[in-house]
């Protein structure tokens, strides 16, 4: 079990590295890397779907600039568009092109998207996308629009041999990268690092320094909000928590796994704490409501937390929290996940077959999320040991 968790942590490190490479290249205007990623994504899909007779291929290798789609399995008649564009225009354009090209030929019947960047679409945008699928004769499901995080989730249920196979492919694709928990240190290095990490003056991140006006404005708004949010949660003032964090939604930086925060855990932990508070607040409001309430916005935040990197406990530096602080943040995440597990289990017990009518989710989805949370808890506990 522990070896499986270690492999999963390495896979997550690689996928974070993969996303960072995509975002960095796109920011520099280098979009060819998206095309180069198609073969890698096809391999990932084949590992995830190993029990079926599907074989996903990079369609551009069959025909350059294959119309409307990038990957496909002709056995399953499922096609994927792989893109790093975050606006919904790409979705609508691809749906229209797919309908025009493939509805009469029946070469492909199901269209899906893999988005290589973080998504922050509004509920209205999601609703419009679902409507576009339906109006064009396509079926929309939970797998219609996927992110790298959600593909990793599919891997979570695989056995150790499958995970090892995928890790090998990642190493072939990216080479060997350094993993926080796999660093080799001699005993004196460990003692020195632990001692230094307990000194709070090792590194004091600046709330005033920023690389952009947006970052400076974001930090000014963020400072001090965590204690207010924590106090509101303790008092059960859930609506006020949503109002507290609502203004942050206009910032692209308001994402736990934003590439900008990957080496800045001091600030990332505040964003993660905010998202966990908002998730619990929305859950509480939804459960208390007499009306039908959609839990999918709660699930989006939960998945963001599930994919967040575990805080390294190898010692404090500019890119790592001090050991005790890192353990504290990891334990806070464990408490949050256990709380979510408890709530979901009670929802299944109380509502059972009526879940879809009340919360727009079914038992299978909640069972899957409970299992994901349990995996993440075990992973964090193994890091904190």
C-alpha cells in the first residue's frame, strides 16, 4: 500500500511538471508543445482504459491536422480534442466541426475534450456547454470535459503494476525529476535542515513584493482573510464565508494549483485554506436548503484540493514550508477530507436514491469521491510519517 502511494505521489509530481511546461510554453507563445503532448495523452488514455478493447491514437500521425479532433479510438468511436485554451469558444467551434465532419460517416460518435490548463468556468458557462452538446446531438457526461487532474483521478483506482507502467512512460517523456520525498541526504544534512526549518526567520515571504499589479492587489486582499474565514466557519456563518471569498473569483491567481504558486507554498496554503472553507460552507448551505441544490460546484473545489501537492516536510526554504508548518497544513487537509468523507457518507445513508433529485449527483459519484478522499488522506499521512 505504501509503495503504491509513493508511486502515486511521483505521478502527481510529473503531472504538475507537465502542466507547468504547457503553461510556461503557452505564456511564451509556443503552442507546438500542445501537439507534442497528444501522443503522451493517448498513452495515458490507453492505460486508463486498459480493460477495454480501445486503442487511442494520435490522429495527426495518421493524417496531418486531422479535422476537428486530435485523439481517437475507432473501436469505441470516441474522439478527443486536446487544447490548452481556457475560453469556451474552442468548445463550441469543435462541436460544430465535429457534427459537420462525422455525423454522416459514423467514424466517431462521442466527442470529449481534455483541457491542459486550469478551468474556472462559471456555472452558466458549463450549462451553455451542456446545451451545445445536446442541441448538436451529442451526449454530455462527466467525462465530456476533462482536466489533467481528472485523468489522474482515473489512475487512482488502478493497481500498482498499472501505476508503475504509467510512471515509466512519464519518465520516458520527461526524464527523471527530483521528488520532494525521494531526496537523498546524509544524517548531518537532515539534522541541519530540520534545525533550520524550525527557525521562523529562515525565509519571510513578502506581502509587499509582487511581479505584477494583479499579484500585488491579490496579496493585499488575501492578507488576514484566513483568520476571518476560520472564525466564520467556527460560528456556522456559512453565507458570510462565501461573501468573503467571492471577490477573489475574478483573479486567475485564485487557484490552488496555479503554476505561479507551485514554488510558493507560503501563499498557496492560504488559497487552499480558503477553498476548503468555501467547500464546507457551500456543502452546509446546500444540505440545509429546502430547494434542489447542485453539489457539482462543491465537487469542483474538492477536486482542486485533491490534486493539490502535499506539503514537503524535508525542511524550510524559499520554496518549502518549515517542517512543523508543513505538517500542520497537511493535517488541516486531512481534517477537511475526513469531514467531507463523513458528510458524503451521511448523504448516501439519508438520501440514497433521491440524491440525484436533491443534489444533482448519484451514489456512484459520491462513492468514487469518498474513495479519492481516502486515497489522498493515506497519501498525506505517509508523507507526514
